[in-house]
C-alpha cells in the first residue's frame, strides 16, 4: 500500500485512521528506449515461481556514491523513515553470489523504481523520505537513490543471466503528499513527464488530480475517488493521464521487466485498470498482480470479481491473514485454514495465479521478537506447498522482526544461507517446477484436527502430501488415505522440521505414523500424466493476442487448442511443447471461454475456465445518468450490446453504479472499459432484488473514442 504520512493539516479523521491502520505503506537520469535484455521464459504465468519481495532501500548498499545526503539519509538506518542506502547494485551483488538461486528464488519483486520527490518532510521533528518508492514525481525517470537507468538495465541483465525474473512495483493511484491550500508543501503532489511539469495539486486547472478530501474507507466509491490519506490522488478520467500511464509502463516493459505489482488497485477506477491491462496484454504481456488489502477475517466479493475480471491477479490477503491467524497469532485453527483453502479454490477462476504470503511491507513481520522460529518455518512450508504463487518478504528467511511501519521494513541484517528458514525455502521452492502438483494441483484435506492439517496436492498422476502439526504434542496419524503409489517416501525436507518417512500401501493408504510436536513432513510422487492444463495467462485479451498455456502431457507435436468450440491449429499455435503451448486468440465473439487442448494423439485435456475475449482495443468511458431516483433497496445498473456491458444480460451488467463523490444522488456514474471506436447501444435499469426495470424509450447510442477516455451523460 502507498506510504502515508500525518501532518497538522490532515483531518482529525485521518489521525484516527493512522492510529488504527496497518496499511502504512536525488537529479535523475531519464529513461531511454533500449533493446530488452534476454528474456526469461514464461512472463505470463508465475505458478512455478517463488517471488522474493525486496524493499530496495533496505536490502543491500552496493554503491555508496548514490546515497542521498543530509537529513535524507541515515547511516546504519538509525532513522528508518529516511533512506538507508539499499540500491540495485546491492541486489545485483546478491544475485551474482547466488543468494537467491541457492534459496530457490526465481523472481524478485522490487520497490517502485521511478523518480520520487526529493523533499524531506519533517513531522513532529521526525524526517521522512520516500525510501519506499511510493511518493512518485516522474514515472519516466529512475529514483537516483536506487540507481540510473544503466543500473536498472544491469539488474535486469544480471537477473536474467541467473534465470530470475524482475517484477516492479508500480503505483498509478497517486503521487506524493500534498496540501490543497499550501503549494509550498514539499513537492505538493507535482507530476512530471520526463522532466516536464504536468500539474501540481494546487491550481490543478486541468483536473489531473481528485480534490474530494480524504477517504474514510466507508465504501468502495469513497476509496476510489477521494485521496488515500494525504497523497495527491490521480484522476484517471483524463486523456493526459491515460496516455501518460500507458507510455510510462511501456518504457519499463521495454527495459525487459517480467512482471508488475500494482499498488492500491482497490483505490482506482476498475474500468480504467481493465483498459490499462488490455493495453499491456496487447503490447508485451507480463504477469501482473494487484494489492487489494483485506483485514483479518475480511472476505470480499469485489476482491474476487476484480481478480476474475480485471486482467490481473491479486496479492491473496485472505490467504495471508488466515495463515497469520493460525500459525502466528493462534486465533484460528486448522479447520479455519482448510475452509479458506476450499472457499478460495472456487471463488477465484484461477486460484493458482494469486500471490500468497505470510508477511509484507504493509503488515507486522511474521516473526515475533523472542518467539521460537518454528511457527514461521511452518507458515513458510505451508505457503510453499499450497496453491498460488508463493511470495517471500525479504529477511523472513533471517527471522527479521518488527511491528508497524517503519519497523517492519528494517535493514537486512544477514545473508546467512544456513538458517532453518532459508533451508526450508531452499528445499521446497524447487518443487514448484519439478512437481506439477505443487504448481497447479487441487488441494484436498486428508486428515485434520485443531492443530494438525494433512492435505494432498494432486495434478494428473503427480501427488504431494503435506502434514503440519502446530501443537505441543506428537499426534498419531492413522487412517490416512492418499493418492500416493505404493512405496516408502522420504520427507522432502530431510527431517529439517522433524518430519519422517511414511509408507503407503496399494490404494494409497498410509501406515500409521507419529507426527512430532511442531513437525512438518512433505512427501511427493511424480509420474507421466495424460494431457492436463494447469494454468494459462494472461486471462484476458482480444483476438490476435497470444496466450501461454502450461500443464503436462501435451506431447511434442502440435495438436489443437479450443476456445469453447472454436479450434485453433497450425500457424496460430506459435509453439507447442510437452509442458507449454503458446496460441493466438481466435476471432470469436467477445465473452468468456473455457480453454481445452487436444493432443496430436487425439487425447483431450481438462477444460479450464475462463479466458475473457474482449470485443477489441479498450478505452475508458464514464457513463453518467441524471435524475435516476430510486427507493430504498434499489440501485442503478448499466447494460448494453457488447460483452463489456454484459451483452444485455442483466446478471452481467455494470453496477451498482456510484452516486456519492464525483456526482451525488440522483445522478449516478461508473467508469467502464469498453471497445474503442465502436457504436454502443445501452440503457440503464433499476434493480431491487430480482426485480429489474429498464428506463423507457429507445436504446441510447454512443460512439466510443479511438483512444483515451470519454464521458457520456444522459437523463433518466
């Protein structure tokens, strides 16, 4: 989440939120177009990867010459709210000494690399800087405290040489802290375009920013269209901004990045984000995941809908919060953990694409000062053997501690390769690539009580069984039935967490064994399998885009890929290997399609839901309707003749629309991703439960622009 800072001009409400929230989150060299570094394979799907999150400033100082000076820098990180020296050169050093490779890490998620403000903001005598990267001023330049563009290219090249992917943080929601009535405050939110001023927060005559006060988080609408804390909140209903962020991300894609983590997706218009993702998928598609913060025990249907429809995956906060409750805080049990796993398996259309974690820069460190490291080790083992893309927060493998911002972002204090946590990751991370059950498999609970969870991951004939005992006493595991073939299986962890060998009989029944207090055991079986799709990505695109399909048993000879009943063959399949296929999306009617493959030997795979075929290139249109009065329980929705408007299906329509911030009741509005240069037919309707009432008269029409954004307003 974006970094916040309190100061006297912020509303009292903000002070309360700051006390409660966990979401806390020097000239510069311009980016120049350059040939991308050698590509790491499979930028679309990360299911076989393990991501390591780095707060760049807090990892390793590889070049002291680029450290800021004066109050902006703290030697030894005595003030953790200013720069402490970490940079891209430091990350390169650790890439080259195999710190990541030896741990099994295959992707690095680094802090937002763009130029941030140079001001030092002093609050109650404490200096603050954008060491975290979230106070941007120019998205087309680098943060010189991290390095130059040459340094960034060196990072890409070094990572790719070790087959490690680079994911950048990117925060198009806002710039920096600002004051409506004090243009001299810090940078006052100013946004630059490669050195040229676009706008400042004060005197913003072109509407580059929102000026609707700060959000109180009371509704999704409030969070989107009001400022996040005191940060200058960007208005995406602007052709200038739409072009700016498409051009900005293009520059970083051209540098050869392999993925994007998008900050604060909950706080930007969903329609604009879908249009932006469509641009990325049409240009150089890379795995993209957003941050939709969820608190403890919070479950959000909007969170699921965003992951399933926006074109990007999400950080899986529901997973992370439950794992912390079970293993760190002891406020939930294994039954709760299993319920989360089974519930999310059906809630996400591609649960294997959601990025899982046990801590990050927005949460207290998992390790508690003075506590045993075993809970952390168990949580790591669970995350690395569960569905999703595992994310490891820097220093977790070294048992770093710290509650709250900035204590949860301390300087990396050791690069030991001998800690138990490091070796748990080292032993389990490679299974994501060697055993498809870990990357793509279903999850089935096989034995459970409050403290013990035994679960099976299965994909085709590939199996992994994991047993975790968080309790203080050993437990006799009897009656365990698995899909393991007959035989004796050694613990993959080699007893690191006190697991032992097990023996399975014919039919998968496991002989009774003792699971020690605090133990974790992992056992696996791999075998050739018939054709089965594990994952595909991106999940959204238009005809002519390329989709990467991963799985097993595809064979070496081209077969057929089906989007629904439409067959794709020949040159429209650009590559075909036993575990991966790249295919061009066919010209089919827009909508969601199951994907299936038929091998050259006429063996059909499973059908995987669901690829979202767009009508065409996307633009963002703000739909506004005036004088739409409603009764309690009633809301306004939008339907139309294209798939992006639900294709006249009221169950797939846009809404409920908003009516509080940009416009007030009885005016309603919503920002929607729709096909460019297209004549839309549309109507609004009122919905109360199952009762639907369309507005009268003929269908309304609107011709969308060829690019950018637009607004269309009508009367009810």
